[in-house]
């Protein structure tokens, strides 16, 4: 079987992550079963997340998941992605697997397990869906990116696929991944305080960053997103800001207003950033719009056609769903 990874196979376990504080969670968390949307789901333990400002109004649709190892349950769901059909791909970090859910949150299938061989994970941290349902997964503890191609989703068959030959690109705790509209792959290499750009053949096109607080410097970057114009947004968590680059890798701007410790990001027509107990919403030039909250510990964030917003909560081990149509209609 061909090697389905790129980067360097490392020995550092997930417990060495700068993100390891995500794993220090309470033992007693309520269980939640999958529920169909758009039925509104309320929790007895807290108020459902709502928009904190009056305009625009983002509607809370529902919540699914819960702590556990069974289908549809999670252990530290750190990030997620959607495909063109609305399927949801969840990086279930604590269970060392990727779970695939329907748009309503119903379990479809999963792949991955604990390990270092091809098809195994040591703390998957992010996922992005490429052309022809090619999946790119950052495997943080193994210091690599793994790729899969969906052969037949009806039969739930996956095949490790290796389009990327990057033996010389040494990764150290890759935590975020994204794809441009033209197919290039971006990876956040947290341990090296940089981001990298690859073509789909695995050729390194560009890299940027080192430790620091300057224009092209980073402090523990965690995630990356691209908008529909090909612009790149890097979450510079340790410096508490978002940096924007154009398609060619040129620095455009940065902002830190209304951010405390930004974690994960999604981009479409707007920019969505998880930050402490809320999700901050910005325009693509960094203008603050509003925030959604409170959450216990929001992490991953993804959109589907700028209509629905999905947010993972590491403490609750759930995914919350929001309707974004009012954001679009009010801008």
C-alpha cells in the first residue's frame, strides 16, 4: 500500500502539543444524542448559544453529539469541514478518528484509529475536502498530513491516497489545513511557527513564517482558511490576531480588535473565528460584525455555503448549528 502521508513521521505524542490543555477536561459531561435539524435543541445545563448583539440575528438551529466513543459521539472534536453535499467531517481528536455525519447530524461512517501507520492517527487536528472527495487530514501527533479518497460512500469504502510527495518538508505539530478555490493546499505548521502552500502533486510552492511578532512572524499559529477569492487567513493565536495574505503569499493586513485568544477560523463571504467562549464574526477586511455565544470551549468552525455555521465545543463534546441567512441578508 502506498504511503498516504506527507510531512515527517514524528515521535512526539499528542500530549506534547501546545494544544494539550484541550485534553484536561472534566470527567462528568452530559450525554447528548443526535437530533434532526431544524428542531431546536436546548440543554438543561446552560442557555443555548445566541447572538449577543441585536443586528444581524443569527438563529440557533440545533445541537448534536455528546461525550463517548460510540458512533455520533466525540472526545474533543477539535475541528470539522463540510463537502458540496453538506456532509460534515469531524476531526474527533480524542478518539483518533474522522467521523462523517449527515447535514442533520446523523452518523454515516468513520475511519481511522490510534497508531502511526498509514490510515492511523495520533490526534487528528483538522480536515479539508478537496476535488473528487479527496480528504486531507492533519495528523498532529505523527507530524504529517494524511490523504484519503472516497471510493464509494454508499459502501463506506475509503482508500489511502498519496498525491503529495513532500519527503523534505518536515512538519512539527501541523494543526490546521485549508484548500484554495483552485486546489492548492495550505498547512499550518505550529511547531515551526509557519504556514506552507502545496500544489496537489505535493510540490512545495511557498512557505512563510518564523517565531516572533512581526509581519511575517507567528507565535503558535493554529489554523488557516481561504476565502472564495483565494485570500489566506492565518490564526496567529499566541499573538492574538488574524493575518491575511493574498493568493501569491503577499501580506495584506492583520487585525486583533475584539480578539483575545483566537483558535480556529472559517472563511467564505465572512470570517468566523472561535475565541475563548464565543465565535467572532468579521468582514474579510477585519471589520467586526458581531459574536455568537456563550460556549463552554468553542474550537472548530465551518460553514456550508454561507447558510449554516457549525461550531464544535470541546468541553461539551457537541456540535452546534446556526442559520446564517440573516447575516447575509443584512450585509
